[in-house]
């Protein structure tokens, strides 16, 4: 290997930042290197990163291995102690070319491998423009980083720091550049995206930012948001849901649980009634709106009835894509000190919740049979509808925006009617 390979774990923001890392490393003149961008959201994510590092060293004995990301920020000494790792840099450092210069020699001590700052000292999020993301036809813009909330299960604020927003003007400029580069769809992403703007002088909201982008960059055909906290949604975002066809009818919600006592113990700011009311309001404004959601199974003190509440909430909201995480105690978080459930029980409850999610996903796919949908064709023979449902698109050209009729589904993808039924959007 002579170039730069990037191994990415975790969220869309990490995917975006991996491309920034690649560009900055190339700017620094780095070669024959593997960059590992880690995730800290679960213990399993950390385990997978360590496994990938060992495999990468075995396959590439002469390459430099640089580890970064949230797990590297929160568990820097763990990764520095791995013989396979040459350098550990923090979440702030990974986005700067100078971090990839003057690498330590092979075989140095763990202390000499560490270049991780105090993430809580970071006050700004610099705008990072990515003109191209490998394998994607959607453009991503990071609008926010960090989180001011302290959910009892979550280690991410200690990996990302406090919430900080990219100024509106810089975001609009990036959206314009991506649109001029040919991207039909833009995704706004962040760690706690709906907290956007609270730290800026005029305190603009995420909804106002999205409105402004669509107004000032008419070339954008589709605009999406990454994961959001529904309790922070403001009137501007509801306006877009109701009146702006370029704002896509899909949101991924950070629900986490369906039982109110567990939500309180998680230190979440919404109730199950709030979540149901939000979904009802959105669908009144825009029928056909689809939701994805994150939920945690097996949180400390969870009873069987509490676990059943999560299933009921997912069913009541008609969640189309349910992402289930078995609870994983993260050292240093309050939930790790609560009475824990047996790991086998945690896994069993996660499996049951996933079964509910699978049933809801299949119902969502079946309900779309016979409908007309506008799809953005991606690489790999697939596309997504406006409500972010996966479609198989053999023979269609990546980047095309096409209106099609849905014939049915194969259990994973929506299936299309013959090509004669397709038209350019």
C-alpha cells in the first residue's frame, strides 16, 4: 500500500470527517498510512476498532497506523498502548494537516504516541468543505459539533466536547459549492444538530438555517437532516415540513426508550407522549412522512414492562427504520454505576426490539407498493426515495433523479416496474 486508507466507524458525521482527514493528510504529504476513525458510542464499537487495527497491522506491516475519533479521544491511553498503533490524535487534531506531519518513529513509548488535547477547551467548529465523499451522491455539511446535554448513558460529549455551531454564512457557502459541484441532495449533520445556533450571536435555529439554505441556494433539489432530538424542533422546521417540497419527508429521531421512568433515568428531555405528539403533528402537516429512530434495550433497571413500552412506542409511531442498541456501560457515565441487567437478558431484549423493528420495516415497504416515488440513484445499484426508503435500481445511472412506480419489495429493497415506467424528475 502506498496511499492513504481510511477505516471509519460510527455516525454520518464520522463519515464526513473521514474525508476531511484524508484531504488534510494528503495535504501534509502523508503516504503509506491507515487512518482509523473510531466510535465510542458502545463498548462493541471500541472492540471492533481494536480488532480492525490488529487486522490492518497484520495486512500492512510497513504502513503507519494513526488512530483518532471519539474512542481515541475518550480512551487515548488504551489505543496508545497497542503495539500496532503508531500515533493517537484527538477529534480536534484529526481535522488539521499539521497533525499528520512529523510522525513519531516506529516503536516509541505509548506516551510519545499521544497527541490528544482537552476537547472541552475547544470553543469553535471550523467549517470544513468536502467536495466529494467516496461512494456518495449526497453532499454532507457539518453544521455543529459536540453536545451540552449529559444523558446518563452517553460518553460522546467527552469525545466531542461542548456544543458549538458553524456560522450560517459558512454553511450556506458550503451548500452553494456542493450544489455547483453537482450534488442534488445535501445532508446537514452534527452531533446534536437540533441544538444548532445556541452559541452564535443571533441564536439561529437549525430550522432557520435549513430555510435559509433552501432560499439562497435554489440549485439544491433535496435537503435532509441527520439524527435530531424532536423536543428541540422549532416553528421554522415545522414550516419546512409543511410547505417545502425540497425538504425531504424523513427524520431520524433520538428516541432511546419508550418508558417515561427510564427516560428520566437516562436524563432525556422528552416523554413518550412528547414523541407520539411530535410524530402525529408531523404527519398531519405532511402525510407519508417516515421516521427512523435510535433505541436502547436493556438499560439499567429496565423491567419487562418497561421494555414492552419501547415496542409500543415504535409501533404507535410507525417507525420505518429502527436502530436498536443493546445497552453498553461506558466507564465514567452515571448509568454505568446503576444496577445492571444480566448481559444475556440485555441481548435478548435487544433481539426482541429488533424483531419489532423488522416487522415495522416490512410493513412500511409493503405500504409503498403501487406508489409513485422520486428517487436519487446512488452507487451500487440502489437509491433512496424522498422518505429514505431503500430501492433496488439495477441499470440506472448514479446521480440521476428519477420518478418511478414501486412494484413491491424483496424484503430489503423496494422493487421497480419496468424501465418504460420511469421518467426524469
